[in-house]
């Protein structure tokens, strides 16, 4: 899959992956061979949903020739159909410099697929102490069983990560901002150090959805995102993706195929539908989240707002230098309360759902306990900590909801 996807526009023009995000989101993956009739005299807007396990061949010669190519050839359901190829092409266009993208049945499966592409028994892996919890579990669980040694590092270490490299270090995992605590990493300095030492890098870019931060351009070898969040955007799809450089894509794809990772045409179509409105939703969610974050910052009961665009956030300078915007997910630390008081804050919220995940059109809120996940310590909340995922509701309604919740917290003193 080439990074510069092309398709004829309405009047026969051509769209490229270097178009503005809204333009690319509207056009990506709508190749004529996936949408038009055989004569080329008419077509449909969206690549259709292809459901496939068996592919039938007219002749043995056709079967043998499909076997030679396998990718972007109808070969067997697991190797995809035009629906999944269209989504892959759309995602590749979000990461300039990427050779291609693979799809996975969840964000966690994407992380697993990328890590297994890079690591062998006896090798050493560095992961940020603020990594998404299942990434840490995988590193210290299954990967340890396979003979890989994982080590946590301070997410704000920057270029000094080079001091952690060992002769057998093979992969540096990055996640920026970090889960729950939102540290923004110095990705360019860290990828430069890794490149110099011949160490591969994998970035979890889910927060920025490859819109507000371009991981491959910043020197990463592989960039994953949980499409479950912003790309699908409607809280009804589980899916992940990894985009990779020309140097890494072959290995990534071969690993995904060996592991049997694939997604259905139905779900790929849902993710593509989400993709069309991704930049528009993100713009609105960014705006609302910033309004709410600034409002929270001014509340007497709020100790800290962990939003990368606010100076309170660790690594804020990196965000300012490297990101083109922010999304709708951020953390809050209150001055009072503890996890045991969470029902007082959360149970009566009327516009925020209580639930895991994020990036959907609807707002969510959960209590968090990042201090329990840290291996290196360093996060000491003064009171109850929480995470908000701001959706598409009117931000003033959300503020009114949070205002009531803060009043309830005042009662516990
Ligand atoms: C930062 C981050 N990465 C990856 C994932 C995993 O995605 P999924 O839930 O699709 O497995 C999540 C899910 O919460 C996440 O927050």
C-alpha cells in the first residue's frame, strides 16, 4: 500500500495524502477500482462492505497468481478485501512517511502485533512508566514468558533515554501523552537517540489520532492507534492499527499474518465511516475540552488539570513544540477526596457516562488511580483523580454537570 493514496475526485481530479485533514478524510480509500462499475461509467460513494472467508478462482492459474501477491489481491478472507484495504490506505495517509498500515481486532492486539514484530527472546524492551496498563501487562507478562526483558522508564526522560540502552535493547515504546497522567514525551529527541543506537521505536499515538501528531515524521518506526477511540468515534467498534516505515512494514505485515490478525469488512466499514468525520469531531472535542479544562482549572477544589495544552501538564513544552492541536481526553486531580469517595462525584452525573474507553461522541468520566500502576512512583495525587473524555455535547451542559459534582465533593470537606 503506497502512502500517497489517489482517487479521482468529483470532476476527475486526484486527491493525495498531503491534502488538508478534512479533505483527506472525505476522499481517502475511495479508489475507482473499489467503488466504480466495470465500465467506469458510474459508481458509489463508499467502498462497499465485502464479507469474505473463501475467495473463488476461475482457474488454478488464477489461484496461483493470487497466492504470489496476497496483499491487496483477493486471496483469502484473512488477507482482507477492498473494504479493509480502503481503511488501511486512509490511515496510511495520516502518517506521512509510512509505507503501509495493518489492522487488528483491538488496540491491544495492534500493540501486541507491533511488539512481536520487533522483539525476540533474549532482547530488552523499554516502556514508559505512564504506558497504557495492558501494554505494561503484556511487557511484563507474555513477553517475559517469551524471554524478553522489559524495563520501565520515566516518560519525561527525553534524549537521556540513551543512558538506558543496553547492547540487547531492541525496542523503545513511546506513548504520548501518557495514559492517565498525560506526560507529553520528547519524541524527536528519543527517536533520534534510538535511531543512532539501531533500536526500533513504537509510538501509541491514540490520543492525537495521527491528526495532531505525526509519529512517522517524528522518527518513529511504527505508530499504532486504538481505532476503537477517535477514528471509529461512536463507541461501537473494537479495532487497532499500526502504520510503519518502508523499513518496518514488511516485518509488521508478516507478523500480523503469522498471528492471524484481521478485521471484518463490516467493522472496517464502520471505522471508515468514523474516519470521514474524524477531523471535524476532533476540532469540536478539542474546543469543548479546552473550555472545560480551563473552567476546571479555576475551581477552588481542583488541584491540577492534566491537559497537554495547559502549562500544568508535565511535558507541556513538548506539546507546544510538536503537536498541532489536542483532543478531548484529559485528567483532573482534586484537592480533596480519595478513590473511596468516587460515588459522590460520579454516581449522579447526568451527561457523563461512567465507563472505560474514550474518543466517542458521548462524554465519559472515570475515577483513576495512576499511582497504583506506576513502577517508578512519582505521581502523588492530593485527592481524588479522574479522567474525562469530552464528547460532542454542549460544553456548558457538561460544565453544569461537573459543577454539581464538585459541590457534592465540597460536602466531604
Ligand atoms: C492509550 C491506549 N492505547 C491502546 C488502547 C487499547 O485499545 P483497545 O481498547 O481497542 O484494545 C487503549 C484503550 O483504552 C488506550 O487508552
